[in-house]
C-alpha cells in the first residue's frame, strides 16, 4: 500500500472517530453504552481518542469494529 493511501486511510479513521465520539456525547451515551453500540469493551471506548486509537473499519454483520493506534 502506498504512503498516500495509508495517510488517507488514517485520516478517514480520525474523522470517523471524532464524529462517533461527538455524536455519542450529543446523545448522552456513556462509555459502556457506546461500547455496546460499537461492539467493543468500555476500556476500548475510553481509548478512542484521536491521539491513541482510531476506528479503522466496520464489520457490519457482527456490528463490531476494529481500532488501531
């Protein structure tokens, strides 16, 4: 994968992560509730900050997601 594609993928992940965190805050979701929505643990949600982890891709059938540093 070229460096340009990697950079674009990482930027998309950051944008999605920030959007999800802002939406959950607007909706008043707790970390536990957001974790249930995303299919991850509450500690994984707490690490979803743009500087630590970002949402990389969704696995729609299982309503789960993967994160990366």
